[in-house]
């Protein structure tokens, strides 16, 4: 049976609260970027299928509880099969219904949230290649080839990264530092991350080089222009 953690009514209340935060005139209101991250995580409250607790958790009683990653991964896989024929609105409805998602689902929830806000907003879903991770950036234009700068220090001062998979929402130039800190914290409490299926789907400790160096060693593409992954290529 799928894990059931949050009642639909509670999710609705949380979702309405996030929308209120965006529209409220109080000086302390979070930015639209911060609100979009909260929106994405509210609607994937059952977690990700590629984040799990490893063997270290047994000796750390303060390790945060996580849903069973294999069950969540099964839900994500089944949901993705159904979504192949959906338009974007139907896709978002399905994700919100199953309440689970990895970086792709979470980033698309961010995109949906931003698309519902008034005013002209500039945002893109960014994919790392050849490793598989994605996030959203606001206020940073790609090149005509769909590429972003390799070094985040070369992104403009206004660019904001929204990465709901790691819970990071920050200026682009601070993203690698926060990414490293997040992975170190996850590793300290025994969290392991699963590599994509085209890379055997192995569980690795959160702070191994594969994850820690991911931002530096990969190209950054607009998702729609990312080259195909090796597992998607066919000999002609």
C-alpha cells in the first residue's frame, strides 16, 4: 500500500497558505522563489524515491524519519507511465495526487507555481548533463544553444536557484556551497542517494564525489535542449 502521511485537507490548507504568503503585503513576506519551493514540497509530501536512510541511521537516534524509498519509487514509476500522454496541467494534477516526486516532478511543480503568478517572470528548468539532476533558475538567460555558464560565479547577480529536491533557494553564485553543505548534513545522519536507473540505480552515501561534484562537472542545459542520455540513444 502507498504510504499515507498527509490528509488532502491538510495539503489544501498548506497550499492556500503558500499562495497567501506570495500575495501578502507584509515586509517579511518570502519571495516568489521561496514560495515556489514550499509549494513544490507541500505537494510531494511523501518524499522522493531516490533519498533513503542507510546503515548509519542505526546508531543515530536523531536521524530524521523518511518514507520507504522503494515504495515511493514504485509510485513515481507508475505515475510516470500514466503521464506520458498528459498535457502539463494534467501532469501537475497527477503529481499532486500521488504526492511523491524526485527532482523532475518537484522542479515542474516550481515551474507550474511560477506560471500562475502575475507579471513577466523569467525562469527555466535546468538539467545537468550527462548526470541527471534538474532545478529551476529565475532571472538567468541561457545562450542560443540552451546552455548556462559552467561556473556559477559567472551567473548574473539576480539569478536565483530553486532546487526543491535539496530544499535550496538561493542566489546562483551560492548554490554550489549550499549544495555541498546540504550533502554533508545528509551524509552525517546516514542518508544515501540513489543514482539514476541508466547508471544502475546504486545507493551511494550523500557526500561521495559522485554527488558532491555534480554541479561542477556537468554541463547546464535548458531541459528542452539537453542532449539525450546514453540509455536513450539507439544504433541506427
